[in-house]
């Protein structure tokens, strides 16, 4: 996940937290898909609406959104926000 996000956005800040342990027994967790919180700051997000930023993150993660990630909380910002 880190490599894909770094390649797509060259972020100034990138923090990925695995919260899967907090969702033990949840349907997605039973399938082996993780729950994550993402904080990312990148100039690539300048001028983008929040929804567009989320869509860009989903696109960058590609197949991981289907195969590895059940839930992803995203805080995406541009520099100086």
C-alpha cells in the first residue's frame, strides 16, 4: 500500500495505520481483508474536492481495494491545509 501511494502521489506525509485488530470477527476481517486509516498530504491533491481525492486514492490502490482492504478511512490533504 505504501509503495503504491508513494508512487502515485509523492506525499509529504504518509501515515498508514492497520486497525484490523479492532474489527476481529467483522465480516471483512473474517475474509482476511484489513481495516486501515490513511493520512496523506500531497501537492497532487491541490485544487481537488474531497471526493475526488478519495477516488484518486482508491484508483492508486487498484486491486488492493478488492483483494486486501475491507475498510479505508482517508484523510487526504494538500500542503498548507
